[in-house]
């Protein structure tokens, strides 16, 4: 939570003002669903396994974008799972679900749920799925058994920092979205700054 708030304060989120507007809700699930006692966090792989590399001067479509919109595909299944959770938990239980759409810190919830560990590139890494997965959650007022958080396995490795073509990973566990290709091609409204083309 502290690191997220510091990231916002440093304006490392660029023009993603919605991150700032919902900051209080993001750091406190009680503000999202009053009475929440558990969060079920799920991972769905999108690894095609092909490891496609771009030829010089050509682009490659991001792996996640090669399939149906994950918000819709996972949302249908998550809606059914949420109904099942509520029916098993009993009367009076309230639940809601998100697939990359809610004001919650999904990555951190995934780490706390044992789905993976947060790498030096600030993404969640699953030792089974790697980086190629979507995260979704069910927040519920039902009291559920918890899983153990995943501990970090980066050690002295700096591969992600060394490989980042724009220097967006400014230090281990610190990302400046304003330099990140993902941010520049998806979130930034307007032209990509010349230095990152």
C-alpha cells in the first residue's frame, strides 16, 4: 500500500488519473464491498507457448490480444463462480467480482493469495504460469480459509531490468509507467513521445 501511494505521489502513473481518483478504495477493500472478509483470487493463463519473436522492423501482437476479450471471457465464468460461492456460503452473504475492472490492487491480492510473487519488474510471476496470465477476483463477505502468500524468488536476477528497452524499470520493484511500452501503447492518449519510438 505504501509503495502504491508513493508511486502515485511521484506521478509515475502518468495520465492514468483514475488510479489516483480511486486510491482510497484501491488500498481498502472495505470501501469496495462493506463487510468483505475474503478475496478469492484466480489466475487464467494466456500463454500460447509459441514465443513468437518480431523480425526487425515488424511488430508482434501481444499474446493476450490474440484471443477473445478476456474481460468478457473470464467475466462469464466468474459470474457463475460467484453465484456458486454465494449459494454455498448461505443467506446474507454478498459478493462481487472483477476482471481487471475494479478499484482494487489485483497484483497484491494475487501475491497474498499465493498465486505468485512480485518480480523486480513489478508484475506478478507465477512459478507455474510465468507472467502470462490474467488475474480476477471475487470479493465476498463469507469467511474463507486463507492461502499462504508467495515469497519472492528473484534473488540477484536482473533480467527484466536489463531487458526493458525504455528503462521503465527504474530500480528493482519500481516502474515508471510514463516510460513503459504497455502504458505508451494502451493508456496514453495522444502521440508516443519521440524518445520511445
